[in-house]
C-alpha cells in the first residue's frame, strides 16, 4: 500500500508540476521567455515542485482553518453559549461534508491517469490515497480545533474530539456509498449531488444554525457522547472499506473522460460540453429576423439559444422580485427592523459588487457562443476579418447587456424602494445612486466578460481551455469582487465611484477590443 501511495504521489506531483510550467508558458510576455525545453529544466522543475509542495501543505490546513474559523465566527453571534454553539454547529455541518465529500467518489485527474492509463491496482491505489485523505483530515482538524475551539470557549475534550468525529463521519458515509454502489449497481459522482442530497444538506444546515440562534444548542457533553458512539460503527465501516473489492468497476464507470477535467482522450471533454449545451437549444428553424448581415446572424443565434441565455436571468429576476416584496412586507410587519435595514442600504452597497458578479451570465453566454458557433466559424478566413469581428462584437454585447439588465433592473428598482420603505434618507441623491450603480455594475460585468473572451479567447478547436491568462483574469476578478463584501462605505460615495469606474472601463474596453480583437480572436493551438 505504501508503494502504491508513493507512485500515485509522484504521479500527482508530476502533472501538477507540468501544469504549473504550462500555466507560466500561457502568460503573455512570459511565454516567449520559456521554451518547451524548460519542461526538462531541473531548476524550473524544482521551483514548480516547491509550489506543488506548498499547495499540498495548504490542502492539509487551509480548508480546515477556514471551515473552523467560519464556525467560530458564527458561534460568537449566537444566543446560546459560545462553546455549545461551536460544538452544535460542528455536529451538523460535518454531516454535510460527510456525504458531499467522500474523496473516493471524486473523479480527478490523478485517479484517471493512475487507474485507467497506468493500470494500477484500483484497490491498493484507492485505499492508500483514502488513508492519506483521512490523515490530512485528522492533522488539519486537530491543529485548528485546538485554536478556534479554545477561542470559542470549548473544552479541551471537545477540541480533541473534533478530528475524531470528522474522520468517523467520513468513514461511515464512505462505507454507506460503497454499499449503495454494490447493492444498486450504480456509481455516484459526488461532484453531481442529487436533489435528495441537496435537500439533506439544507436540512442539516438549518439544524446547525437555527437552534443556537434561538438560544438552544446541544451541549459539549452531547458532542462527546455522539463521537464516542460513532467509534464502534466507524470501526466496522472501516473494515468494510478494507474488504471491498469492486473499486475497479466503480472507477471504470466514474472515470470517463467527459466526467473529469482531463486532456487525455482528445476532444471528448469538449464534445460532452457541447452536447450538453445542444440539448438545451431551442431548435425552432421557423425563427427569422428582419435584420441583415452580422446582426441577422447574431439575432438568429440568440433566438435559438434563448433557453440557455435567458432562463437563468429570468429566474434570478423572479427570485429578486419575491425577495424585495417579502422584505417590504416584513418591514411593514416589524417596524423595529427598519433602522437596521436602512443602515445596511446606506453603507453596504459594496456587497452588491459581489452579488452582481455572481448573477451575471456573461461567462455562460461566451461559452455558448464558442461551443455552438465560433469554434466552427473561426476556421473560415472571412469570419476573422477585423470588420466582421467588430460588427459581431457590438451586436453580441448589446444582447448580453440586455439579458443581464433583466435581473439587474429588478435589483436596481428594489433597493431604492426598500430604502424608502425602511425610512428613507435625507439625501435624495442616494435613491438615484442606488439605481445607477447597480445598472453600471451589470453593464460592467457584461462588457468585462465579452472583452476578455475576444481579447483572450481561451479555447482550442477541441473546446479545451488553453489560456492561463484568461483563468488568472477571472480569478483576480473574483477575488476583487469577493473582497468588496468586507467594506462598509457610504452609498453616495461608493455608488458614484463605482459608476464612474464602470463607465471608464467600458470606454477603455471598447478601444482595446477595436484595436486588438482582430489579432487575438482566434482558435487556440
């Protein structure tokens, strides 16, 4: 088993190292300085190995630290005792992680390479890596349960029981999943949870949060008892995992090329994504347009893909409308909450930068454009002419902005109305700024996704993403938007600043697209 783990660890480290080098070579300017021969460079491989080792170390501690930090933070705001609230939330939230993250049923590259390509013994490989997974859980949770548990006021026994409880829950749910596979002759992909699992997760989350908030929580002693009781069934479950023999049939069904983010297997991943989108296309060939040229071409595309492009926007708009209506009714029924809501609306506008990032469908639209149009059309020379690219860019951007304005318009109208219902403001300009800033954010993200698609077109003919720069830009965008939720700024100040920035960004983006898109909008190699 140790030998199997050593081989799998070297394999995982090798493709991570090569992936880091490939990502570096995908960055403009840098790629010209890094020839392909650097894949054999000891110095660069040592650097990449160090980064890979640091990432492996982060996998042991970072996720556990953030999880326990979140529970500790939430426990401070509960009406029940902090230590009891901490233990109570851990008791139920860990159950969610138990059935949503078993490790064995997660289709990853290293499993595909080791079991399907290198033909390693499936059982030995699985058990070796599963025990490594449990060991990381044990070490990571032990370190940070001692830290955050003591800060929350939990006893030493509770802090020591946390990693034991987490590992026991993982083992029990893993054995249950293996037994279900054997009994039902069906493999489960934990990256695609069923509706039942989502419902169970919601119930456990409610059970974790509601009682402590209302002043009721399972005591630390109950947490000790539950942990002790689970040790016996966990031991039998571990025995079942060790004796289970059908790992290869499970992985044969689970590790299909289209189920993992692997480049092996040619265009199977891209074909699967394209097929999934094609199933959602409204194939109504009676649809037509009164326009001509590229506006005609674009309008037909948008009509055929209306099911993909507008359904999410309509749902978000409907949910937002219900939320604002319910909030208005709640303010009428509970006048005491008006002051708090009014304060939030006048200081927490930065939070909506992240909200608008989440609900914007620009990235989904550009994926649909490439998978069902551009990946074929870009093979024709006339489609890559500057005039054609710029004409289609403008037409597409109009539609993307219009789609995103549907939910944005509801939010932009709802916020000023909610501000008025919560007591209003002495500065009437706040109503205008709330409306304008939300619209500006929506337009900004629409422009941003479209311009990034045209300037950093990331896909090759097999629909595989080949641009590290595109991924880095998306990651930076997420980090900036997520960081905004921590700021509390006057609505008038932040709203005016973000609106001005969005307008300036749109102008610069148009100029860049006009000058560079004819050179950059092409198929990747």
